[in-house]
C-alpha cells in the first residue's frame, strides 16, 4: 500500500490534462479545504474529487470489488474511506462550495466525462 498515490494518480492526470486543454485553470489539493480536493476552482467556488473506484467504494462498479483475503479488514478500511468522503463533501457544502466527484471508471470515456465536468463548472451557483 506504500505505493498507492494520494496525488497525481493516472485518472487525476487525465482529467487535469483534459480540463487544461479546453482552457480551465485550477489549483491542486488545497490543504485549507476539507478533504484536500484534487481540483479547486476558487473563483467559481467549485471543487472536483477524482476518486479511485476501489479505494472510495464506487457502488455498482466492477473496479470496487473486495479482495478475497482479509475481507473484514478491507470492508472496514474502505467503509471508513467512504464515510470520510461523505463528511468532507458535507463540510465543503456547508462552507458554500459545490462538489463534483469523478470516478476512475468514468475517466476511461472522456467523450462522456468532459461534457459533465464542463456543465458542472459552467453552472451558475444557486442564489442563497
């Protein structure tokens, strides 16, 4: 597990390159925000998390299957990750940020992913 990256993962790099190519600029891994979002668009008050399906328990995804050994350990560990993600998203929303989660499996189809991400970024915030 020491080789598992927290930053600059392959899915993250794909999304970063795609967004940069169409003109979006962002900050990376803002330590001052809950969960250290992967991409931060401060002017828009929007953040994007790019989650691995296995590590963050993408429900219904083939990439999120449990290992056959030590299932109790993995179930507890991965469930804690999922719960932490939920807490971070709620904390960000309370601070007035909009949140989008992009899953590792979605990165494999950029033609479908890009319109969704661009729509999220271009959407005007709801008035309070």
